[in-house]
């Protein structure tokens, strides 16, 4: 649902929620500062609020009218902060409680997509009692091992041989309860940014590293972000529609990003959904927006507009 706001005063006093206590805190602080400075440039009465330091119960007492959530990872993307804001009746940007919780959980997202008939790579849930040799036979090598509830590729490993599965599981298990072993898709990686119901131009991601890991995302200058993505218009539109289906199947709204792979046969495979993507200099949503002719300040404004839709939900409109 699109909601256009013309005057900054309509938003009132805005809390930009950034930082938090997750493993992605530093990235959130960078994203949050970029968002805060953009809102200030646009004349919005915006203020930084760090849930790791500031008491959320004081938000209403401080006169905030809405929140721009730019918290990455646990506590920010998993429905926790969304539930807290709904409890105090404060509108916020992006996806609600249920969609945030499901989107943060890669296992549940995959199960939902499978139930909806959407393609996602074959997987197994790992634990300390798993028969790793059998998992390798069922999934096939290589594979990617990942914690189900972390972002920014934290705790992920590419596994080339069955003997390495145990150590990969241990690494992932340090970051979350559920650990997935997922079939490795050999092909091109694409990301689809979604803004107010529209899929933006695709970006193809290429890295010289084994996969698009934390360093490739936030530290390396060698990662290539290719737009136009090189697909035909028909192929790109098909992937945009797939991304929208995947986004809404999980219960997301407002804005976000869907990551997918296309194998050597051209088949698309959904990897994950991000409900609070990064907004740093290396981030993909601002790149996709720019490819669509949307500059950064306009993008931030339009994301803030999604809180007005949430406000209607809270008011029962």
C-alpha cells in the first residue's frame, strides 16, 4: 500500500532506532546515522535512539510520534522491537511483528515458501546428533551451513567435504539454536529491493570470495554490484514477481529485500528475506533505489511513509 506524505511536519517527532544489542550493532549504527542525517536534511524532527542505552518506555514520554526502525539482527528484525512499539501504540516503519519474526528465521521462511509452492534450496536442520555423512549424501556437496536467526552472513560457512560439516555446524551453533545445511546453488546471485509494494531493479552481486560473506558485504571494495543486472526485461520482471510473492508469503510489508540465486539452468531459488536491510554506503537497497531514479533522501522519506500505514493499523482505520 502506497502512502505519500508531502510535509515533514506530518511525521511529527521521529525516533530513529539504531544500535541495539545484536551482533550487527556496528552496522546498525552506520545505517542509523545515514538515515538520521537524511531525515534531518529533509526537515524531519528526527532523533537517534539506541535501545541498548535508552529506555524504550520513555519514548512516549519524550513525545515521539513514530519510529524509524533501522536495527539489524535480533531485537530489531525479529519482531521484538515491533511488539514493544505496538504495546505502547507507537507507529513504526516496515514489517509488523509476525512478518518480522518469520523473516528473521531462515528455517521458517523456507518452510513457508515450500508450503506456498515457491522454490528454495533443499536443506536439513543440523544438531550435535546429526549424521553429517548422511546429510552430505542427501543434500549434496558443496553446501552452505548457516544459523537460522542471524543476518549479515554471520556464522556461515561453505562446506566442500562431509568431514568439514561438524566444524561448520559448531561455528553456526555459536550464533543461534537452529542451524541449517542448505544445498549450494551454483549460479548468479541477485537481490530484489521492495519499496511500498513495488520491486526495484535487480542488482547482481559478484564477489571474489567463496560467497557473499560479512567482509564482502561491508568491508571489501572488490565486490561488484551490477545494475542493469544483465537479464532480459522478461527475466527480470519474472524475478521481481517471485520476490514480491516471497515477501508477502512471509507476511512482510513496507520495505525490505529478497535475495535469490539463479542456477546454471536458469531456475530461481529463494535464499532469504531481509525486513530491515542495511542503509550504509555498501548497502543494496540504496543502490537499487538509485537505479530506479530514487535518490537516498527520497528513499528514506518513502520508508518513513510506511509508518503512516502502520499508524492506520494501530488506529484501527
